């Protein structure tokens, strides 16, 4: 639940849904929980420049670290948060991704046409 709540905060800030990826998604034997925010290439470049590495891009490092710590505090899990451009993520990490989203039922909606009244 808290990992999803973290994902909602990331989406609210960046306007894009983050994904749970990596070994914790498919195995009981994991060391950290990988969360990736994949931005369109032009948006990534506008926010952070062309340098894809948080180790050498101070702006990317600051934002990545801040959200990683937030995720760790919220979930009590060892969250490894990273921001990647779409082309970088799709080229290097085409593995399964699970969107961290919440779906809320709007109780004010009209009844479904397929459902009996």
C-alpha cells in the first residue's frame, strides 16, 4: 500500500506514473525495491540535460536522492528510485514494469449501462 502511495506522490509531482521493476517484482529473493520514473526524452532533457547518470549529473542526483529517501521513509523498504529517459529505459531495461497507481471509484458517477439499476 505504501509503495503505491509513494508512486502517487511521484506521479503528482512529475505528471508521469512510476513503475516497480526489478527482482522484488518477480522474486522473494531481493535486496532493494526498484522504482523507475520514465520521462519522455524531451522532458528528461529539459529537466536534467542530456547526461543520464545520477553519478555525474548533480541536478538528477539531487532529485533522485530526495525521492529515494522519501520512498524509503514512507515504505520502510530499501527503495532504489531512478529517473530515466524513455529511450534509455526502453533500450537498456525492457523488463517487466508494474505501474504504481491508485484507482478510485467515483461514487457520484452514473450507473454503468451494463449493470442493473
